[in-house]
C-alpha cells in the first residue's frame, strides 16, 4: 500500500506511484527552517477540515509520525476540527465511518469545536474532546447558517473567505493558543501543490500575527506542498489507503462551490440532498429580497442553476416552504457614502471628514438598517404590503428579473444611479421571516445627514 514518507531533510518527494507537480517557488512557503520550527514545537496539531487533502495528511501522520517529528505514541499531537454546522451529510458519514476508527486505533486525541455564539466574546464550545472518538458531530451551538439566516445575507464572495476565517480558523486558533501556555504550536495544513498561493497567504498572515504578539505563536507546515502532491495525487493516496473515494468537504452555501467542486458535481450533490438545497434556495431568496444584487454567485443565482438542472425535488421543497413559513414585511434603508479621492489619502492620511475630499463616483461605506414591520402568513404579509403601497402612494413592484420566483417591493426612496454614491434607498419588501432587526453602527447619523430635508411618503404603521 502506498505511503507518504518525509525523509532526510524533510523536504522530500512522494513515491513514484503518486501523482505530483513540481513545487514551483516552494521556498516561499516551505523552508528547512519552517520545518524545523514545526518539529521543535512542543505541541503539534492538524487542522482537519474533513476534506480529501487534510485526510491525506492525517493518514500519513498516523502511518509515519516520526517523519513529522511527532512522538510515536502521539502524546504531543492532536487533531482538531471546527464545525461550521453546514456540511454535506455524506462527508460527515464518511469521516465517521472511515477516519474515526483510525484515530481510535492509534489513541489520537480528536477535538471538535465550534463558535459558542455570534460574538467573539461568546467564546469557543468544545463539542467533543477524546482519544476514543465515535461520533462526527455536524454542528455546535452556533453555526454559519444561523448567522446568515439572522442577517438575511449569503456569504460574500469579495476579498477574503471571511466565513472560513470566522467559523474555522478563529475557534481553532483561540482554543489552541489558550491551551498552549505561551508556547509555539506546530500546525499542519492540508494545502496541496495546487494551493501554493493559499499557503503563501497563510504565511503572510502568520508573520503579521507573530509580529503583533512579539513571539512565534504557530509554526506552519504544508506536507502536501513539500511532496509536490496535487489534488489527483492526494485522491489516489487516500483511496488506496481507505478503499473508498472520500467525498469533498465544503459548505453547500459556499459561493465558491464551482471551485470547491466542479459545478456538475455540485448540482448532482444537491439532487442527492434536496432539503439542504431548498434551505440554501430560501436563504438566497431572502438575501435578494433585501438586496437584489446579493445572489449566491457573483453573476448568477442558485435558483436558476437548480431550475436548469431540473432538480424538482429541491424546487418543490423550496416553493412549499415559501407557502408554509411565516413571512415578514421588512423596511430596508441603505446609505451609500461617497469614497475618498486618492489624493485625499495621500494628503490627509487614514481619516478625513472633509466633504470636498469625497467623490460620488467612488464607493465609500454602505450603512444598512433592516427592521421588521409586520409578521404573519405569506398572504397576510402580501396584503400588508399592498395596503402600505396605498398609504405611501407608491406602486407594488413585482420583479422576477433578478430572482425567478419573484419579489414584491414598495420603494419610497430610489437611488438615481447604482454607480453614484452619496445617495440613499428606502423600501419595504415581503420575504420569509427570521431576519433580525439590525443597523450598522453610525447608521442613524449618516442617514439623517444624507436625507436631511428630502421627504418621502409617510411610513405605514410599524410594529414596535
């Protein structure tokens, strides 16, 4: 059976039977010094994301702990998973069936953690901490979907993967540092040879963190990159070891699902789990009701893709849910501030409040307020919106152009142009209930300044 051995200077190569890629610019992410720092750490951990790559690293460690500087009895090593609370069920089942028995056999400590609540101050919940793991948990007290549904938003696809940082990295790092007693923790990541940029980014972040802390908090290592193992190489190794092809691990609500898994494979998985697909469809509908540009994918909707895929089970559950669930009429207010001119940043530094330094063609900060006006059945919410339209002297706009299921709104303030900033919008919309009332810090002040002296229709009676 194929083994992955890191021998000699521990910048070794994979066996010839395993698919590899040349490790281009490898010194940027893996050096002899970084490997030595990992090996010297008194405690070492694998961040186990349940996916193929981290499974490959785990199996290699269990076979050859000495190659990683890990004690033969694994007394200086443990495995940790952060539960996002929204994994595909087949991933959970596969890990429980094929991976947990190997941890039990080697008496390896396995810790499952999750966010204890929406705020960092709520801390980390330890769902399981044992050397005899028998159950792969699917969630903790607070999940990614809990937050998304409460906010009425899909994950953001611009910039960093913030949901991963918040629901995977944060709980693991916080608990690991708390238990380290000020000593450096060696951390293994399952980035493969196709993910050199991810490793470089992680190293950059770690350098910044160590500088702020005044000490080395984590010593990072990337065994698959050292070995030049690409995705196919890892797949071959894991399949050879376990006798099965492990399913991919990623959140069904991920806007990068076309990257995490080929889109046809993702759609096939949604057909396998229609209830899960219907839940994501509901979230996308609410998100687009509150912001027509907030679809799951940057230039497309999950609703269209599932419709084109003829996933009638998921679409049927989604439609039935819309009819059966409580609905709310929400009031949405957004103030789009104008951004600062480049020359202002050069002349005035990080902060400047001068109006003349703003440019209406540059996007600044968006301040949002969402407030529940009325909650009831779908028909009751629709009737209330109709009455509000009459009271406000505005029409009910029924639009199916952005979302195929159609969304009803009554607008009391319309932005003149989506690319003009220093403008505001205000509307009422009917959508499934559950979004929590929330306003960005500073919203009231910014809204008052931006709308001073500009009247709209009289607001309908709102629930307190």
